[in-house]
């Protein structure tokens, strides 16, 4: 009885002090104190229910706001997600040091080994960077995304049901963002020009918005095909599918549309059971033919004068306009700068995250467009492949390609070997979602943002979790008990 009595006294004392603190702060109009219960709840969840905190971060991500975009303090931090991810990263390292960490099989998985080299090279090139402070900040963001939504998420996804929870807690807030965007867009007659900014401040622009919608497009179709949803949830997901499709179309994001088409092609490859080796050899042959015929292709592309337009068919036709479309020409300008930067520092590059601060002098007069800038505020290299090439040297781009190949090899192997329908469907959903991003990554890059990183690394974690824990139906049933 004595310990219980003492515990009650301390609890009453702590409660009294807490109420007194809240009262004093409210009296002096320090209303931020009202956030203290939420902060304490988050800290408690971090120590005792980390899986719930991870899902909470996913829930918040579509609503997160970047302070830099809002011109608040000039700090590129997304609230509330990134401070939470920093806390999860710190807690994870403490758990590793104390010997209480995640399943060690995750650390030994081939995808994880690829990420060791990926992050290791990024760390080394941050040391040799033109701007080390910028590069280490870039590295830190990549670390907390990978730690939370790859390492910890893979461990959390041992429970098969939590994979669906992860989809839904990101998907339904995303739908609210789409509704908000469509409503704002409707006030401007759904024209193309306003589509570039109506999703602000929740998304930076229409391209990042379109990229995330494209990633979730295969997922929402997969959820509709699932046999393990109740009637009410199926109705909600059906409505979500309609809203998401409308959002994707009205985003006027050509790269997103193209990525969905490519994902459809990859789905056909999976259903036809074509081996990955055959696909890679075919792509290599096509690439070789493109190089041989490049002069003729360039002449044909220059003949396309179709500008981007409010009309969908004309907007699609403008994808290959490299003669007058400002958006396409500026992208070519950024790519040429990246290649020139690579030529100057081919091995170590200029440092992760430094492109926007160093590319201006590499612009050629003939490549500049009406939207070109010298102020370092125009963004990155617009490519998940050329960006690492110029920032981290040849090995930077190689590591991105190796990651793509490793993920593809895992997805193909699992899809062809697993017979359970729900697991097979899940593999297709997340892999095709990743394909939309890897395709989009040719033209843009967003892995430095929470909006894209949470689904990207989470989808990879799902594939790894299936490989480690859910290959056999019996195991799935056991994990759900």
C-alpha cells in the first residue's frame, strides 16, 4: 500500500503544478502553453508507442507547411512533421546504443545495404562540399526520413494490418488537400496558370503535388481491388479515387501523367511475367538506338511548337516542345548546368543540396529562358539522377540507379514468387507507386521534402517487410493476431 500512496501523492503534486503552470501562462496570455499537453503526449508515444507516432507523422504530412515557403524565419523546416522526425531519429540512435532497436534482419537486408553505401557516399561528399553546412543539413533530412519511414517503418510493418493503416492515414488527409485545391482552382475557372499555385501553402507547386498524387494513384486502385475491405470503407475509397483522379488531371502536371502511363506499362510487364533482365536489355537497346538517332530526334522535337495549354490534349502535346515552351527549355537549361558542373567535378561533385547555390555561372546565354535566374532561388536540377550526378559525382547518380535496380529486382522477385492475392496486390500497388516517382524523377526531384519522402521510403519499407515477414499466408495470419 505504501508505494501506491506515495505514487498518488506525487501524481497529485504533479497535476497541481501542471494546472498552476497552465493558469499562470494563460493569465499572462502565453497561449503557446496550450500545446504542452500535445507535446507531452507525443513524447509519451515516442517512448511507448512509436508505431502510433509514425502513423501520426504520416497523417500530418499532407497538411505540413514549410516555413521557408511561408517566408517565416527563412528556415526550410516543414511543420509539424520534421521536428517530430528529428525526435524519432534521436530516439532511434539512443535505442541502438542501448541495444534495444529494431529487428536486426532489417539491417542485413540487401536494400538496407544499398542504403548504407547511398548514405555513406552522401556523407563523404558532404565533407568535401563547396558548402558543408548546406550539405550536412541535406544529409540530416535524408537520415531522418530513411530512419523513420524505412528502418522503423519496416519493423512496424511486421503487422500486416499496419500497412493498410499507413496508406489510409496519408491518403485521407491528401484527399482533403485535393478538395481544398480543387475548390480554390474552381474560383479561377480551372485554368492552367492558376493550377501552378492553388495548392499553396500545403504544396510548393503543382509539380510536387502531381508527383504525390501519381504515387498514390496505383495505391488507390489496389485498395479498390482488395477483397479485405468492409462496405463503408470501400465506398469511402471509391469516392477518394474519383477525387484523386480529378486532382491529378487538374494538376496540369505533364510529368505526373506520363509517370502513370509508364506505371501502366510496368503493370503489363508484371502480368505478362516478363523477366527484369529482359526489360533492362530492352531499355539498353532502346537507349543505344536513341543515341544513334539523336540528331533526327532533335530535329523532330524542334518541329513541335505546341505551347502548354488549358486544353488537355494540347497540354500533353507540349511535353516534347523544346523549341518554345519556357518550362521545358528551363529544364534543359538546368540539366545542361548539371552536366557542366559534373564535368568540372566528376568524382566528388559540389556537395549534396548545393546545386541551387552554384549553378548560375554555368548557364549558357543560348540556354537561358524568361524564367532563368542568377539568384540561387530557382530550385534544383529538376532530376533525381542529374542532381546527384553534379552534387555527388558519378557515384551519386550510380547509387540512385542501383537503388532503383535493387527495388525493382525485389519487387519482380516477390511478385512472381508469391501466390497470395492480397500480398501480390500489395506488391504491385507500392512498386507501381515507386515507378511513378522514379519516372517523375527524370524531370523533377522532391526527396528533400516530407510530402514525397514519406510515401517513397514507406513504399520501399513495405516491399522489404513483405520479403522478411509476409511471404507466406500463415505468417500473415499470425502477425495479425
